[in-house]
């Protein structure tokens, strides 16, 4: 590249693009320059002075975090003067820092601890009494210990720049300076915990994790968050079989280290005391605990009777089960019961989007496109509430690339603050977008992100409008939950099988039609709660439910089987952008089984051959039979994300627009799981609301 700058760091030749900061150029050459205040992607602070280096011909030591590379620059990062300066900086930082490493939650992961070990002096000249203030609790999940704080301002910047909230600042001056919430003694924010994870010391600690364990005592498992459909990777720390921490500090996954309150803290539903740990069978009108062998015996006998009598069966799937479980459920329903009465709660019109894009390639947006696209149009979605990671990507795009964002929503959203144009529109969203056409056409490219209001014929008109702009346009159809997209791809639909092929025979009943039907003999509900705000029309139906808790649907059931959560199973899920990622088992609940294992046991009891029922084998079948899913397996196995390819052909679906309906969850709600998450129920901001 012609704009590469050549310099020398510690006698090592280095090349870096013009404008690269010296600290980043050194990192690419494998040379570490320590820093506390510097953080990639955030504004420059130059506050901690740990990154001082010696630059030939410079009159003094320079901060590597603010000095750009220059042609012929000669740098020394470990000279005697540099090491002495770092020792002095550390001695200064420790003057008021309490030496409570044995009980600090950051022990073993503390950047200050690491730097003191490497550079620190063996004794201190400071003999005065340390300045001390009491620890403060700002929220159920955020605690602040002022004496530990080194005033690097990382937390302030990540809250203001990264999250767009601005809930933290600095008060007072000199030795009594400290970080403080903008509301005085408490936080009012997203409660995402980014401030805790970005803190280089133990000044900010987690209410969910503090004083529970040490990092080296946990097993760390990278899996996919089970809440919204953004597909964030969360690294779960487990001790004695219980999940005690969630973060993604290794930056693996599409989300880097970003996590919202649900991904970082709302794992606590997993060990809720009301988790089902034994099957429940209705005896004399009441649900009573029975053994697994008894439950399977009753279930197999009932399934056999309904199958042999060619009874009417309704199957309701989940938006949180894995791709493998969704695929096997629809296969079971269609091959064993011969029914297309299979559906789930649909929250986005993916089928119509794929049909409208028939024949096009590269028209489906990815989560990375939210950060790299030259322009973004948001329609009918409160992204920061409903899809926090995608919103974070777009904020970073605006911050780093000055990307123009256009917003068309029914009410105020956080994206309004940085939008080039923000328009209020509800059902008339299409007219509002048409009014923006000249502005959109002037952009180099466009990413369109839309919610449940865009569906059916309106979605086709949107794609046609995009075609008329004369620029490359990509689309992301937003859906609600962890595997809402995968449920559709795998064929949990009454008129479409896996890969959006038309089903054989007559299309089945939709979810509302199944609930209203009076002639169903068997209703099989896997991981869903359709009776939360509805009733079942068929009084004679034998109802089987597989779930984690005694939901409203489980209370109507004749047989309830305790299911494992997404954090207790292996498999894959597909996020709202069509990116496939791997679930990894992190914990266990005694008595619960994965839905996949239950399908295998039921099939064996019925004498049905579904092949080898394990996640890897079923995914191999998915790769062979579901168009778009022949993705590179090594990418997924190693923790990456692989986008499914667009269906290059028509999708023969007659989607009823009224069935496309988002639940409208916020940052602090997540369907049925909200009830069982202590954190989501404790934060004062919850349950929140959209368009405020």
C-alpha cells in the first residue's frame, strides 16, 4: 500500500497505515505498550501516562496512545527512562489504592495488578493515611469502590460513546475525584455492565458475581445468548454446575465484547428454584410428579393411539430451541403424524423478504454490515431497546465513519440523536420512506433494517423502492428471539418446510387456528407458551408440553416434560441476520433433558427411525437438505458465525400479515423468561417501554 509508514520499534522494522496510533502499530508487531486509559474504538484520553515511550529526537517521553506513526520514527518502549517512568506512575496510582487484592473480584484479571507485577517498585515512599470513601451500590448489578478507581475514564467513555447513554461522569477534583452517576446516587441506564467489564481494576464490580468465586475456579464456556435474536456470544463462567458470570472479554463472536443486560446478567433464570426437574402427569385433575419412565410410557401410548387412529394433531414449536431441535420436531410431525399443523410465534416477515429478493445475491445484511455500511435506514423498530447489539454497531459506525442514519419510527428512539433525518410514522411508514428517496439515492450504499410493521405487500414495495435507488441495498428483517429466524428456516411453518420449500399436500393450521380448533386430539407444545394470553379451543385434546417452568400452557397440559435451557445443550442457532452460530453446553439441571434427547426417546418408543439423534448428526442432515445451510462447518465449530445464503428462488408462501407480530420486548423483558430472571425484575428501569 502506498500510504504505509515505515518506522522502527525496539529495533524491529514496522509498517503501519498513515494515521495509525503508535500503540496500535506496536501491537501489530507483537510489542506491548501498557495502558490503562486507552481503549480501542473510544476517544483518546491520555490520562494514565502508562504508555509513555521514548521517541528519538523528541524532547521528552511521549504518550503512545495519542502519537500517530511517522516516517522514519525510531521508538523504544522498554528503555531505562521508560521503565522508570512506569514505575513512578504505578507508585503514584497505588498511593490511595487499597491493597485488598485477596478479596477484590478483579483479582487474577486486574490490569493494575499485572502492571505492578511487571514494573512496580518493591516498596512505597507514601506514608500518609490513604484517602478512603465507602463503597457505593448504584444499582442491583453495579457497585463502585472509589479508592480502587484509577480515573482512567474508560467507564465514562463506554457509557457515553459506546452505549449512547451518558449515565456516568467525574465529580470533584484532585485526590477526591471520583466517578459518579448522572442521577447522583443511582444509575438510570441500560444496566448493561459494560462499565464493569471495561474497568481495568476492581473499582466497578458486578452485583451478580461479587464475592462468589475466583476466575480460575470457574469453567468458561462460549455459547450464544438465549434472549433476543441478535446472536451475541456470551462466555458463561460456571462453578459447581451453576452459572455465576457472563461476559465476552475474549471478543469472540459477532458482538466482540458487547453484551446487554440480558446477555451479561439474565442467565439467572437457569437456576431459578421453580425450574422443572421431574415430569408432571395429570392424575385426577392435578399435575403430579412422576418418573421419566412413567411419563414416556404414557406419552408413547398416547402418540401411538393418535397416530394409528389418524387423529388430528397440532404442533407448536419454539423460537428458543436449537436449529437441530426445530428441524427434528417438524420432521417428526410430518413423517410420524403426517400433519402440516405446525407453527410458532412469527415476529418478522422473513419469507416475504426472501421471495422479494429472489434472483438477487448479496442482498441480505449481516451484523457486521451495521458497522460498515455507508448509510443505514431504520424502519419501525426501537433498535436500542429491541436489538441492542445492532444498535451498538450502528452507533459505532456513526462515531467512527460519520455514517448517515435515517430513522422512520412511530416514536422517539435513541438513534434520533445521531440521525441525519428522523421521521415519525406508524402505518404510513412507506410514504415516509418514499419522501426520503432522493436523500437515500444520494448515498453510496444502503442497509435497511426493519421491524414487524414492514410485511407482506408493503415489504415487496420496499424492495422495489430499494431497487429504484440505483445503489447497492441490503436488508435485515428483525425478529424477536434467539432462534426466531432458525425456526422459520427449519420449517416450523404450516405451508413451508425446511429451506422454505412448499410442503407436500395441504397446508396446515396456523398457530391461532390450532388454538381455536375444537377437533384436535393431540396438541404438542415444545418450548412455547401460547396459552399465556389465549385459551385452547379443543377440550378433548391431550396436551403435551416440553418446557423449563410451569407456564400457563403447562398448567393446561396433561403431561409436562422438564426441558433443558439453551445454556444446557449443544447445537446451533440462527440470528436475525441469518448468521449460524454454535450453542455449547455450559451447565446442567438435574432431571431436565434436551428437547433433542426427548425426541429421540419418543421416536425409539414408537419404533420410528429418525437417524442418530445428536446435534452434530442432525446438523449434518440440515446442511444436506436445507438450502442455504451448507455453510463452512469449521467456521461454526471454532466459534465463528456463518451467514446462510439467500434463497435464490421463489418462496411459495401466502403469509398472513396479521400473524407477523413482534412481542415488543424491551431491554428488560424477554418473553416468559422475564418472570424467572431476578436481575430483570430488580432493575428500576425495567420493564421499560418502546419509543420513549
